[in-house]
């Protein structure tokens, strides 16, 4: 475990919000979003979640405070004013039953670091809303997040994968990325990517929109 992760966990247990915020900001500045998420944020969040699971309601306040600050820092990076590259945007959405969005926020922040445009739809996106967004936006890639196997929705992935837009003869189709542990026990449709890490997911999305 990195020293930053240990310091972050200790500050979270003390409910020392200013210290949590400082460590998170400095970690992102020093490591970049992907390494900060993989080596510091995610391990600290998992540790807080294990404490909560072991002790019932105790430590839920630690996980909630830490999650809020992680989200705040990631969103701060994601919405920074940067000149994005002239490519089709990435569309980010969780499955209709999925409420977890921190991994989507980490993806958005990492895309901003690479000057890639994105559109965030967030948690629990209904199928019709996602399909409408795909047709109206014409994204270069769509990432659909599922945290748990009970929220994985293969039919939605199939429908998004089969979506096309534009006039006959020049129709477009997005690369679909089914990300998150919820897809681990499923077999996504042919042509759909299933990355296991944030780094792999962002690389796939960048390749999809830049060609």
C-alpha cells in the first residue's frame, strides 16, 4: 500500500475532511488520475467498505465522507477547461439498475487528462434514454458500467451495439465498452470490449475515438 493510501485511510477514519481533500488533490497532481485511482483511491475505498461490512453500521460515515471527496476531486478534474481533440465524444453511463458512479467519474477525469471529450449520463440510465442519447450525439464510443452482476444488462449492450445513425451510406456506429465487475460472469456480444482496469478502459476509449 502506498503511503498516500495509508494517510488517506487514517484521515478518513478521523473524519479529517481537509486532510482527505488535500491528500486526494496532491495525489492526482503527482500521479495522474489513473494511478491515483488504482493505487490510492480504490484501495482506500475498499478498506473503508470492508470495515463497514465487518462492523455493521459503524464506519459507514467514513466510507460516505471518503466517497464524497473522491467524487469531488474527480469531477473537478473532469470539468477542467481544456481544449479537447476534434473527435467524437465518449458517452458514459451506468446500467438502469446501477447506482455506483465513481468509476465513471474516474473515467471522465482520465479522458479530460487526455483532452478527449465526453458526455456523462451518470447512474441508473434507462434504456430508452441511453439509446436516444446515442442517436442524438453519435458518440465514438459508449462505456456502460455495471458494479454487480445483478445490474448487468446484456440486452441493453446488444441494443447499443446495434445502434446506427446518420444518412444511408454514411451511417455511424459506436464502439461499446462493457466495464465493471458486474459483467465478469457474462459474455458480452461480439465486438464489445470488456476491460478489467481503468487504464485499459481509457486506452480502449481513446483508440475508439481517435482511430
